[in-house]
């Protein structure tokens, strides 16, 4: 039964990264290109899939890997705490919002005032759970990786 539970947790982590990444990319690009959410979601599903496939490259934890890994890899593969996931999702949301505002301001055909009238802040609020899904799925994946390496 624990093997089945672990498989479900691996699948849940993969699905969280895929769904969260797809939603985050869709919410980032939808207002900029002024397309419907469904059309944008279809176009960003591939980016969400690529984002979800990245943790598959981590492999299993091996003995003595800390000495062979770079500092950035050790930081990425260290299981984060849930408060760090919450702060990280807020940071990712703020970065995505800043990038979106920058792209809107650089486009001569888009005006920020029209987005304020259309309540773009609602899109920004939806970015927060999407980024929390991505980072929460990644945190779960890294925790499962650490647990599977110790067996």
C-alpha cells in the first residue's frame, strides 16, 4: 500500500506543477495578446508540460551527491519548508506581474488605463494560487525524492 501511496503522491506533484505552470503562463500571456482564456490555455499547455518534466531529470538521491553538486543544484534539491513555498509563490507572482506590466507598457497599442478599467488585478490574484501550485508541487517532488533516496 505505501508504494501505491507514493505513486499517487508523485503523480499529484507532477500534476500540480503541470496545472500550475500552464495556468501561470496563460494568465501571464492572456491579457497581453488579448485572446480568450481557453485559446491561451491551449497554447501554454506545452510550456506547462515542459515545466513539469524538469523534475523528472533530478533522478533519485544518491549517497555522497552533495559533494558532486553545484551550490545552485543543492539549493534546488533541498526540500523547502511550506512557509518558503508561500513566500516564493508571492515572489513569483510579483515577478510575473512586473513582467506583464513591462510588456504592456512597451506595446504602443496597449494602454495600462484600459487594463485598470477591466480589472487586471483579478488576473494577478489568480496568479498567486497558480504559482503556489507550481512551487508546492516542486516541494512535494523534492521531498519524495529525498525520501526515496533514503530507502
